[in-house]
C-alpha cells in the first residue's frame, strides 16, 4: 500500500517530503494546486516522507485517520486511478 498525503498538507507549501523521496513519486510541487500527492503505483513505502513532513500529514494508507479518509480517494483520482474500496 502507498502512503497518502492528507488534509494538513493543504496550503502549507512545504515540500520536505519531495526532497527525501528516493523514487520521486510525490507530485504537485511545481503545479498550481495547494497539496502534494503520492503516486500509489510508484511509492515503495519507504516511509521517509512521513518523517520529513513538518505538519504530520503523511500516513501509510491503512493508517490514515478517519477524519482524513477522503484524502485516499483524492490521491488515487489525482493519478486517474480508482480508489480502493
């Protein structure tokens, strides 16, 4: 399972997670959006992004808190994929 960037990331403009990702699977840094997204097909689940996030917005998909579960669907949809059920 991939990691998911959740709502606390929205509007922060911090890209520390992008800088530490060894496979460059985090997108949105150079786009007009207000959030970063992790491509679930490219993520290797190393967890470096979790430790790098200053706002604690990154979680393994199966550990996303209930209040931010909608972030999972948004993340998959960002890459044209069906969210998991």
